[in-house]
C-alpha cells in the first residue's frame, strides 16, 4: 500500500468514526436537527476562515460529511409541541 493509499484509508476511517459520533450526539440532544446544523455552521466557518486554495472543495466536503447526520437528525426531530419527549435526551 502506498503512502497516499494509507493516508486515504486513515482519513476514511476517521471520517466514519466522527460521523457516527456526531450522529450519536445529535440524536441525544433536545433538538437533533438544530444540533447538527450548528456543528455544520461552525465547521464551515472554520473552513472559510482559512486562506487556502480549494476552499470551495472543502466547503463541499464539509457539507457532504454532514449529510448522513442531517438525515438521521431529521428522523429524530419533532416539530415544536408535537411528538413524545425523549427522556434519554441529556
């Protein structure tokens, strides 16, 4: 395995673990969709603050990274005043 393949595999593993962690934390919050949106905005703000080439690609990557967490969070979110409270959410 070349060095770039090794780095790619490690990044894929890291992305998978972080994505699962974000999803887990989101569904345990009082507002899963809002929680994920806040983390996404913070990540995009950090990307925009960097002065590097390819910022557009980084923004696309960050948005894509949060796609799974956003989907799961929506499934766990209830409109205000509706749904059953989740006592395990804290």
